[in-house]
């Protein structure tokens, strides 16, 4: 039992740093660049994406023995799209403001290769339990990186944090940080730092 | 005198070996190189072919930029000196840190970047912005690629474009008229403190200087043309080192005579610029200013002589250099005339920097077909 718990724990945590989807595998960059300029957008996006990863991993894992190999990608896409529509409608109904701000990027969760990657490489060959843990771990890793990036971009770009003014009126906003290229710089710095602390094993 | 310097340097070497400050050895090596050492073999461009070494080469560029820098002080006040000084302190500081961490020599490329960058700035830019700009430019324009010789873009222009996009209000809408009479050698325009407490909402207002648009912005807004004579001598508003055409030409010719800069790039750049500006002015004189005015205003001459000739970020084949200059000229004319920006030199050069190795590749594969299997 202890061994199983440990294994589950490892599945859950490896997405955070060691196999972080954004910083390590450099997947899902498009949405990372687009929405990470405000912390609230980042949080909404990471919750939505994590939900989609976990539920599609679970569904794919449950259906793994019934999905024909040749059309598996198409089936995954349908499953993922279903959950993305759920997230999109939910945001539109309850958080119209956030929905408006991150607009098309919610729909584009479908194309986030992190999700497809988890379905293809893990959920399609594992039982539902580990698949949920794996999806949750990777989702947390994605959220973690989004939060880290917007923790730099929002104060520099707007002088705010979660919409509250944190830097005084003396602060001149860095417009570059609001735009996607600013995310490139911040993302690059994080990748640099992480690779220096945890060098890749050859 | 020479022996004394040698002796004290040796003393420092011996002392440094034992002390905990050993990582600072590159600093001492750089000092040594200024006085004594010759060139070592380079691995990446700029390659050297004669006795002149990388250090001297870069120091010559600094010499060549001196007239423009002095003109900046004369026209816009002592504050220009602070701008240059801050650029040097931050830029060289970053360079020393990277050299110490990488255990490499300090490269003199930073000396050039740190003088060229402030010369492209508006005279009353807040001083902290200068520091931020040079920091970001050297870090992201040069060091992350591996230091001097490995950068894709001209680091001075990366610094400038960073500020240009981050703080457009300060970088484009904020110019002062040059000083009258004895000029800036006896005046300090703009307050040092006000530069630090500024916010974008209230733009810096320099002490006794009068705000004025640059000739190019003027043309874009009203179609008014500044007199050519003023443009030639530099008595117009603009960036610190960019207004005086004659002094830029002086420095540029110095670079070409000492063969630090290849004459092909400035010639093809300015030549193609003149031709295209002439053609487009003929087609649509409302959008495209006359040739003479365009040639002497804005950063064209400065860019052509000091920025486009960077041996690292430009192409190294002769044919490639011609091509590079020609397209730079065309792009500059088009950006100035058609886009929303008043000035296009920076964009044109950075844009062509992307393609410089591709251009080299094409030239080599065309010229040396048989050698390349």
C-alpha cells in the first residue's frame, strides 16, 4: 500500500518541476504566452486546462480498450473538445469578464498539446486511477508555470497584482510585458533558471 | 612608464591568484590587453586579419562615435553625459558579471554597445530607463546567445527597441530643441531627480529646454520640412548623437579609412536609400519626403555607419554586405513613408540582422558551389 501511495505521489509531483510541461517539455506555449499577462487570467486558464486534462485523461483511460488504434487521435480530440466546451460555457455563464479577456484562448485549449500528449502517452496505456493523478500533476505543473510567469508580467506590465495596485504611481508600466513577446523573455529566464538548478540528465 | 605599468600589473596578477577575488581576473586581463597583449585567434566573426586586435577595433569605434557624443552634450546639455555614464556603468557591470561567471575574457564589444546606445536616445529620457534598456539589451541581445561574436542582433539596437516598445510615450513623443548660444557645455538640461520620479503620464520637462518634435515626426504630422542646413550641422531636435550629419560622417569616414567598418554596407545602404527615396518621392510626395531631407534627418546616417556595419550581426561576405545594405535602404524608405512610425532605420537594420546568416549562406552556396560539393 505504501508503495502504491508513493508511486501516486510521484505521479502527482513530477509535473511540477522535473517534468514541468511548460518549462521542461516546452509544450502549450501558445496559451502560456497569450494569457499570462494577468494573474486572474492565468488562474482561470490553469483551472480550465487542469479540468480538461484530468477529465479527458480519465475518459481516455476508461475507453482505452475500445478506441480503435487508427482513429485514436480523432477520438481524443472529440473527447477533449467536449470538456473544453464545458469550460467555455461555464466561464461565459459565471465569469463573463474573464471569458471576454481570454476569449479565443479557452477554445484553443483543444489544441494545447499538453492534453493530447497526456492522453497519448499516459492515459491510453494506464488505469483510470494513475491517469487522473498524472493529469492532475501535469495540470498543476502548467498552472504553476502560468502563475510564476504572470507573477512577473502583471506587476511589470500593469503595476498590479490580481487587479490590485501593488506598485505605486511612480511605476512606469512596461508595455512589452503586456504583449506576448514579454512572456517569451520571462519564460526564457525561467527555463534558464530551472535548467541550471536541475540539469538535464544525459 | 611602460615598465612601471607592467610591474604593477604583474603584482596584481600575483596578488589576485591567492585572493578570494579570483573571479575578477578577466577585469585585470582586460586592463593588460589595453596596454600590452596582442590578438588571440578568434573562433567566430569578427575575424581579424592583421595586427589590429579586437580590443583596438572596438576602441576605434568608440573614438569614431566621440564627435557625435560631444555634439550631443553641446546640443542638449550636460545631462547627456549622465546618460552615457549610466549606460557604461550598467552595461560594463553586466559584462563583468558574465565574464566572471563564464571565466572568459571581458570583451570590448560592450564598450561599443554602451556608447552607441545612449546616442540613439531622446535627450531627456529618464535616467533609470537608460539603465533598464542597456541591461535588457546586453542580457537578451548578447549574453543569452553566448556573448560577443554570437549575437544575432545588434545589442545597442536591441536595447533601444526594448525601450521603444516598453515606453513609446517617452521614446517617440518627447524631444527638446537644441540649446542656443554657447550650448550645453555650460548648461545642464533636465533635472537628474525629475528623471527618476517620472511617470509616463507626466512626461519629463527639461529645465530650460523647449520641447519640439523631430524633423521626421514634423513631416509625418504636418508635412513641414526642416531646412537642410540645420539638419547638416545638427541644429534640430532628435536623439543625442543623431542630429549632426557632418559629425556622423566624420566618424563614419574614420571607421572606413581605418577599415574597421566595411565601406560596402554604408555605401549600399545610403545609395539604395537615396535611389528608392527618389523614386517613391516622385510617386507620392505627400507620404515620402524629398531625398535630401530624408538623408540628413533621423537616424539614417548614424545607423548606416555605426549600426549596420556591426561585424557580428551583419553578413560577412562581400556580396552579402551589398545585398544587406540595399534591402536595409528599401525597408527604411518604406517604413518611414508607409508605416505609422516616423523613423524606420532601427527596424530595418534589426530586421535584416535576422537574415544576415541566411544571406551569407546564399552567397557562399552561389560563389563556392564547386567547393561545397
